[in-house]
C-alpha cells in the first residue's frame, strides 16, 4: 500500500512512517499542503494522511484542491476533541479522521478500514463479472471500477460516500441503522458523538439530489437510521 503523509510535525511523521513501513506500506512524507498536491500530481497513492494545520496551504485548502480531481481516500489529522474541524473535514470530502497525538495502531486500523471495501470489491468482481453493476432507478453503481452514474452523468463520490451508498442501495427499502452503516460502510464501530455517518449521508443527499418526481432518495428515521426509499412504479 502506498501512503502519503502531509504533516509539518516531522517527529510524528517519522514515527508514523516507521510504524507503517513495518506493516509493509510504502510511505512518503511532506511537510506542507502544496507539497502534497504537487506529489499527488506526479505519483499514485492509496491513502493520504492529511494534517489540518500546515504552512503554505492548510489541510482544508489542500483537501479542497485535491477533491477537484482525485477521489483518493483521505484521513484527516485533527486536534484532540476538536469536533468542529472533524466535521468540516468530512463535509469537504475527507473519508475519516483521527485525533492527534494519534496511536499508530489506531491509524493503521483506520487505513485498513477505508481501503478494505475497495480491495474486497475488486477481488470479488474479478471472479464474478456479473456482480459488477447495481442499478436502482436512475442510479447505477459499478462496483469494480467504483463509479456511480446518475442517469448518464458520472457522479463524483469520495471513497466513504461510495461505500455508504452501496450499503444503502443493497438494503434499499429497509432501515439501515447508523451503527450498521458505520460497520459495513466505513469498517469501524460507531463511537458516541461520532457524526461522520450523518455528514457523509448529508453529502450523498446533495450529490444525488431528488428523483425525477422531486422526491428524496434517502430518508432519515430519527433515532433509527436511514432508508434508501423505493417508490412504487407510477
């Protein structure tokens, strides 16, 4: 796995680099946002570990620029207890976040979680080409290539948004709890006060829009979770 760490804390970057290399990862480090963007334009990475506070370009501006052309999995590094920055990062397209100072063991678990479904999907469909496409109304999900079409238009989703949409459509018409979405979609146990699911689903709603009759596709069941709605044929 090829990983890029963007953090101006050199000591922490080296610590994470050493740990991740022990897990058979290839790790590159940069100390500012612009350097991260430049390197991403030259090389392909599986995951970007992105600090919020950096010189030249902060993590948010860097993420905004990256999301214009890339759907690389992004894990934000945020200050401990800083829920505002976590939510902002998720709203801007981050797949997950972890608080600093971070435990390298937790970081590798998060990395595995954001890449797990990508690997599983590709492996499954390499032996079953018929399972590559899922279609519901005007939404088409191509599992192997991890592409989504809305009508004939390509829909740009982050890795987390894609995984959550796949779970919701797979269970369309049924209630999917936030705990289930977190476990099956993001590969992690839902923690108290964790709003990542809600932020990702909110972003999904905006990108999917309403159906041709102006009806919402994903409904919230307060205290329960979410339902990808199946409307009767008209």
